[in-house]
C-alpha cells in the first residue's frame, strides 16, 4: 500500500515537497491573518468588556499583510513554476522541431535554476543518436546511388541497373517498415 501511494503521488519528491511547502506557508499566513482579524473583532467589537477604542492600526496592519501575501504568493509561485514551465516549453519546441526533422545545431542547455535541467544530457545524447543513424542511412543510399550511377555510365547491363534499383527500393521499404513499427 505504501509503495502504491508513493508511486502514485510522489513522482519527484524534491520538487513536490518544496512546492507543497510554498502552499503550506501561504495558507498559514492567510490563517494567521484571519486569526488576527477575528481576535481584533473579538477584542474591539464583540466582547464589550473593553472600552471601544478606535484602534486603526490593527486593520491597517492586517490589510498590509493581506496585500503582501496577495502579491508575494503569486510572485514566488510564478518564479517557482518558471523552473519547470520554461524548461518544458523549450523541450516542446525542441521535440516539435526534431519530429519535423530539424535537429538543434548546438548542444541543448537549460538555465541553472531549471529544476529538471539534468534532462539536457540525455536529450543531447538522443539527438546525437538520431544524427548518427541518419548519417548512416544517407551514406548507405549514397553508396547505392553511386553504384547505380557507375552502372549507367559504364553502360552496364539493363538487368544490373534494375537489380540495383530493386535493392534501393527494398531498403526504402524496409526503412519505412522499421519507422512504422517504431511509431506503433
């Protein structure tokens, strides 16, 4: 049960615990503000045992805390979520470009503050593997096409030209089949 609970809720403990701490602190500040307001109302308004005093400092301080929390919590929340959201947006652009056949020319780097910045290394390795495979495929086709060219220049037998073309077509079909199986 504990393992299922941890696997379902805690994906990355460091990030999630820090995010939870931010939420808890902001909620505690709100709770303290509400407690202060209720205390002020009780002591000044509802109890009646204390002479009514026009103490305007407490509501001003409470309003100041509320304004501070209303500004600080979104600021720190956006700053914190930037570590994740900015990097994810960049990864989406990179992967969209890679899916369209445009690999990055330089190594992928993320900001030092990006929480999952360590993903740049495997992403760069993946792009390098794609480059190497594509270069191998291109070299294979270049060799076959060069052989076909030589056959045509040398006035080779028609059956040899057809055989060379059949090999190229089979290679293209097998590559297409491999890509179809990889996408399933």
